[in-house]
C-alpha cells in the first residue's frame, strides 16, 4: 500500500514524497482514513512508528479543505504535548507536511520568552502546538482564543497523565467548543487504564486503533542487560563506548544531578558528552541536542524528560545507566532507537539495587531480557542491595504520604506531602517547560512553617515556598530531582 491510496491531497502527497517516504506505517494506514472521515480516534502504537504523521497529515487535509482565511484567523486545530521537545518535533512535522498548503502554524511552550509567541498568535494561526502550562498562560492573558477549535489532538496522552497534567487538560477543555462540535484524537505509545478512562470522558464513540500489544517495544531493538556493581558503572560505560567505537549514544539517568555528574566524568575520560534535563535552559537543551545529532557530541546524558519527543534519525545505541522507577518509562527510553524501520541496541547497566526494578520491567514486557556479564566487570556477590534514593522524586508516580508525628507538626508534614506528591507533579511540569515565566534558574524547595513565630530567615524561606506553591499557570518553577 502506498500513500496514494489513503485519500490524501496532491499537495500532501508531494510533501511526503519530498521526505522520501513511499509506504505508510501500520498506524498511518489505519489512522489516516479514519481521521479524514471525521471520526474521533484513540490510537496507540510502538514509539517510533510514525504516530505524528498519522495525525498531522489528515489534520492538515481537513483544515485545508475549507480554509479560505485571509489575514487574522482563528486557531482551528490544537495539539497538546507533554514536553517542549515533543512540541517542537510536532511543530516541525506540521511545517514539513504543510509546506505546500496555505495554513499557518505556531509552537508555544515554556522556558522561552512569551512576547514573540504573543506576536505570532496576533498575526493568526490555523494550527497551534502547545504544552498545557504555557497555553494556559496565554489563555489567562487573553492572547489566544480556543473557542473555534475544530480538531483537538492529545499526543503522548499517557505521559501527560504521568506528569500530572490532568487538571491543566481539564482547564483547556473548558476553553474549547463543546465536545460534539469538534473532532478529538488521542495518540499514545502505551494504553494504561487511566488513559482509557480519559478517553471515555473525552472521545465520542471513537475508533480504536492499536497496531501492537500494550507496552511492547519495537522488534528491531536488541535489548541486553549487563550486571555490574554500582561503583563500576561509569568505568564500564566508558570502556564499552571506547572499545566498541560507538559514535552516538543516548544515556539515561534517574536525576538531573546524576546526568550532570556522569557527563562531566565522561568528558574526563576523553568522551565528548553533554547533559540534557529540566534544569537546563531551553537554549542549552536545543544546543545539546543539535550537537548530538550532528556528531559534535558523542554521548548525550538525559533524564526521562528526553524519553519522549527526541526524534533522532538512526540512533544506534541507548543505554540505561540507571533503570527508571516506573517500568513504562523503560519502553519510552529505548524507543529512541529502532525507529522508522532501523535496527537499534538498548543496553541496561543493572546493579544489585535495581534487580526489583528490572523484574518490574520484565513483568511489563512479559518477557525476560537477556543478561550478559562483561569480563572484568563481574558483580561482587557479597554486596547487598540498598534502597534506591529517589530524592523526593518519582518518574511518573507520586510517592506515598509521610506520617505526621503530632498536631504541631502537621503543617510541616503536609508541606512535605505536597513536595512528594503534587509538588512532584509541578517538578515534572517545570522540566517539560510548563512554567509561565521565562526561564530562570530553579530555586530550592523549602517547607512552609506555621504556628509559632519563626526566625526571620525561616520566614523568608516560608514566603518563597508559598510563592512556589501557586499553580503552574502563575509560573512556579521547580526542580526535577
């Protein structure tokens, strides 16, 4: 089957051909005709199988069939994404496939100045790609009107729920036309029960498209586990990259601090490396990714903020330097390789502390991942497992509440709970670019105390914490770790 058989216009077929694509992927073959018919869609496929084009192409065609707008125009299609990188990727696809159409598009996200975005919105756009927090900032300033949206797309919806965007999504939905007056498209790499519940509320008798079993990884990805002591992981990683002459490696850590430290250590080992995470400015993140794609940077060390939205052509190697706390994140991490029909290799360096995490991942995948001990790096069997320090952060699930010791300590305990639960959500939103203000260095989170009078320094810290407790709509900034 070719793209010619899907009912796309000549202008879109021309753009697809210019990109060198001749045959649609399974998700594209199934989704494009259904979306062109105007039905709501709930679609899932393995990451890297062309979901973005699966909704971008029919969206462009539906809007172009009755455009006829001149000058200022209303926003008619909205694509919501969880991260800046994914928003930029989707925006690039809209521009690429719509280059021969008289449609305008814009991408808005946090971490950058808002005024250029306001100016572009004032000139009028047909298609808006946005992260939820920055979109709500524009809505509060009345610089965007969503009352004439014809098509709504939730891209990577499961990740948006993991990052705590459900409340922001509800706020956005309240600004749109009534459900029956628009087409809704929900795309995701995985289908959790929470996603199905969201779909039940959002979609109208949707067409379910699922081209692969839930939470599966691409068949072209060769997965392997190397058991190793925690203290020797960095040494073994440098050895593997050097001895195997890997020229482009994406490495995942659990925390921002860990990503920075590992990148610095690899640099000392003579490997050009860069770190990318939520504390980096948008300019630094864009620069590091560009240098990695061009080959100037050999190793890109990332937190899970990069598990979605990084589209790197023919990326050969992904390394889990540390396993993720949430099994589903493993699927998205290794999905950065083995994309668009290319083969890829995903290696996990697993110490004794992470055996439970590995077991959770294998249970999710419903298969065992092959294990291979590298000579010279055999694990010491006498080392006992220690609890993994999560640093007040969960890569997708809030941690449990702390018990209060007394009435007097309740305010402090409640603040601690917020930092580990809802505050954790804000940390992820900040990492995704969901601060309303322009990018600023993050500040340490401190607990707010009430009751007895506090010292002046504690009072100042309390006021700072209070400011940061405000919703992301007001621009609170926080740390990902």
